[in-house]
């Protein structure tokens, strides 16, 4: 299949002008590790909040980021 597409143009077979962008929420997103510098006091507070919810603090941080990003995208 790869050899075929290396020598053919997909526009001969697909009407890309009619294509629509879709979101596939069930796909697991690829993850990328980042380094983030935060004040120690903020990390301790995050750990306290996470402990109350019985979740790892990194997971809680991802949840907070996700919620804020969604808010910002809806606002704009």
C-alpha cells in the first residue's frame, strides 16, 4: 500500500475540498513529557487537594489544565 501512495496523488481518489475535520474522542492521545517549574508551595497545595480527592497530584494537575483550556476555548 505504501508503494502505491508513493507514486499516486490522493486527490485523484478523494475529494479533499469536501472533506471535514472530525474529532475522535475515543482515541488515546499521544503523550509528551514536559518539564514544568512550579513554586514548591503550589506543588504542596496541589498535593493536598489531590489527597482529598484520592488521586495523584499529576493527574489532578492535568484535570485542572484540561478544564481551564476548555473554558478558554469556549470563551474565544
